[in-house]
DNA sequence: TGGTCATATGACCAACTGGTCACATCTTGA
DNA sequence: TCAAGATGTGACCAGTTGGTCATATGACCA
């Protein structure tokens, strides 16, 4: 936990520090982010930095937690759709929201993405827990999907959850890959509208693919065996 | 390119060095591998190391190239199946071979995996080229698959290639994830037979999923002909 | 034997890291 | 006005890094 001193900081100063740190951890892996450079870039003394956070590790975990909180807040910003709309419609909604969040907070998103899917900088229960929680969430979703008849009944739940989880991580990956250069260059500016819609379309196609892959087959299952 | 001195080394010494380096780069990202520790662990002086390779970078790229060469040699070890067997059968064969190679050379494989899908330690044309080559390869495969009627004709080739490429990377990922602990603990011993077959089965399921997702639909598309 | 050349070595270097701490400065309340 | 406590600061520390280089070693040949 950051110290009281950190929370007592004038908003502007605190936000500048956070922005600097988020930007740093977004474009480079944990080890490449230097506390000295961070302090310098944020315009504060290194000693101050260590008065706010006991460690580099604490600072980092704080940022990851921040990303998780903001994402959750973002999802709760609107009424979630009724579960009745079916599993794939729900996944589409979730993807849409995730993309929106990512476009609005590219660097914060990137920090979380690295934490979950990149090299883990140090063993940490909360990070591992978050990843497992994601998979468990999908397991629940799949169990429901099967019960409701949205999904094929012969799916291996654990494996499918892993697949979907990876799939969602690929969404992020895809964006970073295809637009990596662009994001790096104008590292803070939002992505162009045309790039955004291009990405949305691609993701939509991928979801279609997933739906065919694991969705209940209207023709095949009933009647003849394959 | 390593120096002549390196190639002149007695086999045993050279291999010990290579093994040490491969092990190091397999379990840790580039930046975490220390040349000093490497030299020490391999039982040679640091100066010698720098007589063989001009840089850390050169050593690393040499290992990656080595992995690529060995994998290629491994694939050419047996006659590849005729392309006529169909796209998915071919993919199955390819996956099988990749798994075999990975089981036989876990650490070498891991080095290559990190190079392709992990954080790229430095900008390098050959690494990027390798990744793109992989995607292009799949693009060719998909184009053929569509022409032959194995695949739906409405697929976005580029996007599907990306998906398959990612899918194959997930194969590696999955293994590392599910068996991470085991691999770390007995870091050189081969995986147990039962673990291997468990993995093969899971991969098979994933391939089924992929086939449903992008394969030509016998029922859906053309109204009930099979 | 002495000379030449490839090879081996580890002390050494500058640059950097995460982290500390004695001290300077500011804010607050009396 | 002054004291006390909170906050800011950057020189400093030990440790590590990638990389260098003068010197030592040893194999080969005359």
C-alpha cells in the first residue's frame, strides 16, 4: 500500500507521477523501468518516490491494481446485458467494452496486459490469482452456456475456458502487434477512428470463428453422427 | 557469427557452453541472463566468452538460429505427408512433430518460443522476419486450403493466418502453463509419459475446435449436402 | 631451445541499478 | 515568532551489469 504521504499529495503532482509510471511500465517490461529515471521524468526526487512506495514492486503492484479497478469501474459504468441474450452475444458485449476501455486507456491497459500475459517479473500471489480468477470466470460462463444450449455439450470445460481466456488475451495482442508502431510513435494520442473500426471488425470476425468452433451446431448434433 | 575460436573448441567444451547458455535463456528473459554468471556456470572465463561471441546479442541470436536449424532438421527427419491429405490432417501432423521436438528439446524450444512470442529484447530484423515468415507460411496454407475446399471460402486469409499462428504459439504456451512447475523443477529431465499423452490429447481437442471454426461446413453453407 | 601465435584469464572499468539517509525545507498551530 | 512534525532532496552505497585488455599459458615449428 502506498503511504499516506502519497495520498496527501496535491492531485496534479500525484497524477503526473502516476501517468509517468504507467507510461513507463506500459512500454517496457518491469526490469527495464528504472526508479531513478522514473523520479526524474516525474520531476520529483528519488527519495520522495521511496517515501510514497516502499519498493519498486509495491509501485508496480499498485499500478496493476489500479488498472483492474478502473477496468471494473468501466464495466460497471453501464448496465450489463441480461444473461439471457446468450453466451456469444454476451462475449461480444464484453469484448466491445474491453476494446472501448483499451482505446480510452491504452497505457493503463498495457500495464495490466503485461502483468497477466507477459513475463511475470516476480512471483506474486495476487497476480497469479487474478489470472486464475479470469479462467474460473470463463469456466462458469461455459458451464452456463452448455446448460443453456448455447454451447456444444461435449466441450472440455477447463480446456475451453483456457482457450477463451487466451483468445481474449489475443485480442490485446493483436492490437499491439498490428498497431504497435503507431502506438509507440504517438504514445499518448488516441488511435485513429479508422484504425479502431478496423480492429473492431477483425475482432468480430474472430468471435464468429470462435462461435462456429464451440457453439452448438444446429444441424450436426441432432440426427446423424459425424 | 561466432569466431573461429569457438568452432575450434573441443566438442565437449563447446557443447557444455551451449547447453549452459540454452538453459539460461530458456528459463529467463534476455535481460536476466548475465554473461558473468554464464561464464562461471560454463566453467570458462568471461574473457573467453567474449572471444567466442562479440556480444551478448550475438550469442543470443546464435542460439535462436540454432533452435530454428534444429527444428527444421527435425521436421525433415521424416517424409512429410502428401499435401493431399487435407489441411487439417496436415496441421495435425505439424503439431505432432512440433510437440515431439518440444519434448525432445524442451529448453532449446523454449529459447525460440521466447524469441518469437515473448518480449523482444532488442529490435532485430531476423527475429521479426522469422515471425512474419511463419504467418506468411500459414497464409499460403490457408489459400491452398480454401482452393482445395478444406476451408470456408469466406475467410479473411490474413486474419485467419494470424489466428492459426497464435494458435500454434498457444500450444507452446499451454504446455508451459500447465506443466510449468514440473518443467521448472526437474529442469532437464524429460516430461513423464503420462503428462505427454495428456498434452497430446488436449491439443487434439483444440485442433478439433479450430477445424469446426474455420473448416468448410458440410451442412450449413450449401444447404444440407454432405 | 627459443620464438610465434592462438587461446585463456580475471582484474578492471564505466554505467547503471534499487535503495538509504542525513539533512534541508515547508506547513502548521500556538 | 518559534518549535515540531511532515515532506522533499540528492549524494551516497553496495551490488551488478556488459564489455575490455594486459598478461599468462601452452601448442606448434625451426
